[in-house]
């Protein structure tokens, strides 16, 4: 069988042997939760609560203009509504909850055994598609790109979940479990620990979208540990597991589709929808199951905290809005006073200047690098080796784009196709001259932290 792969890409050391074996553990509730109300690009929630209101876990606390809800991930009192640190930029208007002690979050990995029993029957798959869709939207299920550390150019979480008007009717749902960022292993752990629920979420999504086929895309070097997933799909003719080339950035939707032989433009939202394929993250697929079978809103997510700058790497189930500092403390803290904290993976994540920002629905993980051990390649002149072009999955010539941008010719950079850049960072990773290509293409406000 032909190897399922895409053009370009790189093979950074995967460093997953440690994090893939760490069972998911539940983070205790912190004293305070922060829920950003402004989520670039373009999503804005309007609060439906006020400062001083007492609220319960699962209650709706804000909605977008078209009604998409944001739920409280714990009980407590609204302590403030105002600007707070935000992982994608300096600050965003946010709701701040002072968490009360008496009630917690109505979910957690400890309930896994009970869920297996509850979800073992098929009755939910017989409900009308429109009822299922309504439950998923009411639960605030949103989808995000895996690994990138920021939402991937999709304007509205409602549209993310199930676009109401695709140009081509969807025929296939693909669960994107490629997780090609080094160190991150939260999707892998969910596939190991909650495989039956993920398969149910995939089948529910197929029913909602009218798709006849479902696939779960996993890296081909990951076959061994996924016994429970293979067992869960064994008797299902409409669902299969796809083993794709594990190179980076295989988790990117455009790269994933290319691995399936479907070429799409690298830029623009919902590339799969244009080919009749609904691509959905592992987290969103589980959230569909929870929404339909338990009326449970999307108020937690699983993240990996990894890297040589953190004492005890872990896979954590975290209430949304938890300050990153609480996750770091739960992992034993930083190994030194000079670390680089990255929101997401080391390849495409965003460096943070502070750990005060909260975990959000699109936080796939945190990477902490010990600044003392990071060899910094000195930036030298481009030698025109072409390695950046060879590895670019979008088919660009990054060295040419860089030259145009450095000389102030953004018009020529646009003609060269910079809009198709998927921010994967492969060009920066491969460059022998230490050129910070992706940082020049997409400047970010923060650039490292000192703990
Ligand atoms: S990889 Fe680096 S040195 Fe080689 S062409 Fe690209 S920018 Fe120039
Ligand atoms: S130019 Fe963009 S898409 Fe191409 S390798 Fe660099 S970051 Fe990735």
C-alpha cells in the first residue's frame, strides 16, 4: 500500500516516549478561573452575568452575537470583568471567577469506567440529526487546530463545530489524531483511555453531518499502544483507522488532507469542507459524546505539560480558564529561573511572556524549555541552500518571502504566496543559517519569559 503522506515536512525528534506513557490526571480546581471573551480572529462573547453574581459549574456565562454559549467550568462568584493576560496576545477582556469550595466541575477522568458503560449502547445514534446538532451547539462544542497553540483562522466556534452550509456535501468525517508536535501526547492518551467514547463521538458526528464514512487518522508509528481503539472499531464497517506518515506538520488540516490525496489551498478556513471532508479534533469528538450522552458542556480539556524546563511532565485534565501558573505548579514547577514557556508545541507554539494567561479551548499543551540548555544557532546570511523550500508543505519559497519582507516589499511577499503559509515553523527548524523565518512572516507580541 502506498505511503500516506504529504509533500515537504520535517522530522524533529518526537520526544513522546515519556509523555505518551503518562496517564491523564485531574488538576484540582485553582482559586481563580479566567475566561477570555475576545478570541481572535473575530469571536467575541458578550457576558450574561455581572460582577458579584454567584454561578454554578456548567451555567452559561456569555454568548456570541449569534447565540453560541460559553459555560462556567466551576462554581463561584464573578470577581471581575476586564482585561486579563491572554495566550494569543498581551490582554483580552475576560470574565474572572473566584472559585468556591463547595462544588467542583462535573466531569473528570475518574469517571471513565462509568462512561464506558453509559456509552456502550447505540440508542443515541438513532436520534434525529437535528436534535443531536442542537445538543452539541448548546454544549458550546468548538474545534481548534491541534498543536498550533492558537485557533486556525476560523471566525466563529459555531461554524467550527458544524458548518451549516458547506459548498460540497460532506461524505467523510476524519478525526485528526495526528498530533505531530514533539512532546505533546494528550490526543494519544485520550485514544488510549477513552477510545470507545471517541468512536461514539465520531459516529454521532457522522450522523449530524450526514457522512457515511468515518476515519481516525493516527501516526503510523503509533500502532502498538492503540489496541483499545482497534477493538472499538473492529465491528464497524463505516469506521476505520488510517495510519499516516508521522512527520511534522501532519496534524495540520491541509497536510492531513494532502496525505489522503486531497489537495486544497493552504490558506482559508475549513479546507476539508471544500472537499466534502469534515475534519475534527479528538477533543471536539469527545465533547460531542459528552454533549449528546450526558448533556455536559465543553468545560475542560486535556493538555500535555512537557519539556526539559518542567520538573514533572504530565498529561492533565484542566478546567478551561485555569491559569497556566497552576498547571506549572502541579508539575513541580520550573527547573530553573530562566526558562522559555511556549503555548502549544515547540515547533509552532507561541512563546509567552508570563504564565498568568489561562488555559483555553485551543491550548493543546505547554512546552517549557530550559533556557540554559538551548543552543542558539547564530543568525547568519542565507546561503540559498533551498532546504526551506524543500520542506515547506505549502509549496512556498520561504527564503524569497523573507528577502521581500526584509526589504519592505510586502506586495511581492504576497505575490510569492505568504497568505498560504500555515505557520508550521518547518522552514525555521530546517534552516542551517538560523534565519527566524516564521517569526518574520508572523510576528507575535510576546517572546519568551523569565520565571
Ligand atoms: S534554509 Fe535558510 S539558508 Fe537555506 S535557503 Fe532557506 S533561508 Fe536560506
Ligand atoms: S513558509 Fe510557512 S508553511 Fe512554509 S515551512 Fe515556513 S512556516 Fe511552514
